[in-house]
């Protein structure tokens, strides 16, 4: 049952209202909050370590995704990481331009 409560809390935080009404995309603050919630959920549920996530949690998530990528060609890790970096830079650049 604790896993279900952690999942419910994660889903509640992940479904925050969109603040960037100009594009319909989440703001970078929302993206950070969503990522933090996901890491806390993973830390509690997958690793069994309730509490705030840290850099070890992030490393564990990334390593697990790499393992998934090893066995599933639909998840090319390095290519996805490159695209994620480009998306991140575009989002940061857009946010700075709006200020």
C-alpha cells in the first residue's frame, strides 16, 4: 500500500495546471517540479528509500533507463539523451527570451 500512496502523490503533483498559456507547454518551474516528484516517487517506490531524492537517485534512474535501452531498440538512450539536451536548451533559451 505505501507504493500506491507514493504513486498517487506523484500523479497528483505531475498533473499540475499548465501556466504557460501562450504555448500550452509547461513552464520550466513546472518541469522542475514534475522531475522532482518523479525522482521522489522512484526513490520511495523503486529504491525503498522514503524521503527526498538526491543525485544517487538521478544516477539510478539514468542507469535503469540505460538497461532498458540495452534490451529495447525503441529506446535508444544516447540518441534520446542528445534530443533531451537540445529540448532543454531550447526551453531555457525560450524562458530567458520571455523575461
